[in-house]
C-alpha cells in the first residue's frame, strides 16, 4: 500500500501544477541592441550565442526581461564549459538595452586517472567479489574539452589491469558556418583475462584465462544535425569485431551464436530532444531519446538484430525546493533469440531496477519506469583559490524517495527467477551534484525478495 501511494505521488504531480502569469504584467517592448560575451578567453563567442534563445534585434516585453536573461544563462551553463555565468544590462536608453554575459571558463584539459572496478557496480565488487583488488583497472583518460574553442571534444584512454582498454574519439559538433551539422569518429579496443560467459539464476558466471580469451574492436562514425536548440538527429555507422578462444566457445557455444568470431556492420538513427533547464540534474523539462538500430546488413551473416528503443524523462518543480521526475526506458528486439553477448537487458550501465543491482536479467523486450520525488537540501557555490581553473565549485544536495517498476521478456528456456515478472524496487537516497557535470547517488533500496541494502552510483538515473 505504501509503495503504491509513493508511486502515485510521483506520477500525479507532473500533470497537476501549472505556472500562473500575472494579469498585470508590463507588456511594453524593449529592443535588444547588442549581446556581448566576455570572459571567454578560449571559447569562440558564436558557439555561445548559438545556444541562446535571444539575439540582437529581438524585442522583449519589459516584464519578461529578467526571466529571459536567466533562461539563457541556464542554456549557456548547459554547454558544461563554464563554472559560472552572470549577466548584466549595460545600457538602457530609448526603449533599448545592451546585454553582457560574463563567463568563467573551466580548465579544458582533464587528465582523469583511472581506478575503476571491473564489476557492474560497487556493491557487486564489494560484496560478491570480496573487494578483490585484482578486479580493478588502472589507466589514464585524457580529455580535451572545447578544442579550438569550438566545443569540440578529444578523448584518449589507455587502461590496464583486469581489462585492457584503448579508446580514441573526436567529436566536432559543428562543421559548417550555420552551426547545424556535426561529425564524430571513434575507435575502441578491449581485451582481458576474464569475461562473463553465461547467466545462471540471474547471476553472471565468469571465465578466466591468462591467455586473454576474447578481444573486441569497434569503429564508429556518425553525422549529426541540430537545427535548433532542443532537437538533434544523428545517423551512425559502426563496424564490430568480436573474437573468443576455443576454450570459451566450448563453455558456451551460443556466446557468439555458434561461432568463434563475428564481424558485422551496424546502422543506427537517433533522435534526441532535450528542453530541460539544467542538463546534469533537471528540475523542469523533458529529455527524450529514441533510436532504431540494425545490426547485420545481409552481406555479413554473423549477426541479425533490430532494436527499437525509447527513453523519456519528465521533470517538474512541484513547490519551491520540491520536484519530481518520471523516467521511462523501453526496448523491443527482433528476432527474440540472439547470441548471449547481444541478449542483455537489465543489470548493466543505467538499465537496472533499483534494489536489484546484484542481479542480471537477460532478454529481448523490456520496460523500466522510475519515479522520484526530490527535496533540495543545499545549493551553494564553494569559492577556493588553490586552483585557479576551478575557483568556483557549485554544490547541490537532494534528498529523494523513489519507486521503480520493471519487466524483462525472455522466451528462451531458463531457470532465472526474475525473468517474465513485474519487479518492484523502492527506497530513499541522496543525490550529490558537483559542478555542472558530476553527479553521485547514494541510495538505500528494497525489493520484492525482502532484500535491502545501500547502493552507490555515479551515473544518471
């Protein structure tokens, strides 16, 4: 009863609150003569102006000026290139104004030492594998944000330890003067001494061999089109290579679909729509991603898979520091029978029901609905002078209650007790938001198996 009440609390308020406009607002118009950007030593100003909803020559109602300037401040912050953004009306004469936005750039070279866990999440590593340091990875990820001052991104990664991982990617969001067309190129290689090769009782089973029983290679290129602010279209072409040893094949011949290696192309289209106020932790707005993916073109007989996927998140401020969010993810997969390595549903990355982090649920079609109600406990900017490039560090803390419902359809024979059942997990937690691109989640969850525990996550909902 309590869980059902919580879930209704998440869903109903989304549709029950509306903002009231003052009937006495001053609707006389003010002309924007010019918009100036300052503080941007590296960033080209046109890439900042491109994100804004206003431009020189526009007219605004007097009553809308403050709200509109704040709205565009949030859009600039959503670039995740600046630690602070402030705005000023510098000139106000003859029903016209000049506007200045002052930005503080972050340090765009980000060397990120890697000390990561080989397991799916912290709790699996700590509890099931006894926090064994042999199941960790070390390395370095070097990121160059805002390359050439054009919001381009270069990332190079070298990782050793439990798995060897090498990655390089280059994203150019705009290759034309109209700032609408972009490209992406990425290479990835991974190998290791241990790999999960089957699932039993909703737990993954590992195989270890010092001769590196597998290796994977992926090449990806994509073209993107972003005509306005909120919507992006992306067409992706990928090439995949996956090889396993004979000993791994003998353990699970269906790992690659009765093959020792597969080579196949993938073509995918993604549509993304995001009008949220703050991208790292939205309070208002809608974030939606839909894509269709086809693996195997007929010329490569190794793989044949069609996927339809949708993720929709709705965020709503309820009252002052209280907000709610509803997140839906769903997938359809055809044909239903796939090799083991393509049959993952829940238990990896962001696809899991809270309270079931210790379990893996394989299958084709799945649906996941998450509800959250959040209360902001703290919102402040920490000032420090030790490192000039990060003098201002925004920090926000949120307490939340949540409830998840999920279902995975698996048509193959199995003994996994969580497949083909509606699962429910719920609990309470804390979200910690640092700067404009880092978030941690601490959650205490319960599930229908009468299990509970504390779970740590660093990714999005």
